[in-house]
């Protein structure tokens, strides 16, 4: 299984990169449209991306608890 990029040209998909397949090989194609335009601020586009995936309060508790874990060796004086 591999993923390649292709471009629509003349009613057919044309690979953008080299495809190492023997002539006549049948494949299944899944189309995922990729926007070439970068509209807006990337931070604004990402806003809310984790909504519903994590509990923010629990995440914050873990962050502060992890800050208490000492990972540096004690300095020798």
C-alpha cells in the first residue's frame, strides 16, 4: 500500500511522482482533495481541533502534576 499525489488532467488522473507498478496493474483509488490555498491564519484554522477529544481540566491537572516530577540530576557543588 502506498500513497501518491496525482493531478487531474484531460479527464484522467496523472501521477505527480513516479509510480513503480507493472503496466496493466489494477489499483483502487481513494480521492482526498487537497487545497493548495493557505487561507487564513493557521492558528485560527486549528482552533477547536481537539474539541471533544480530551478533557481540558484533566489535561491541565496532568500538566501541572508533571511539572513536579524531577528529571534533572541534583547538581554537585
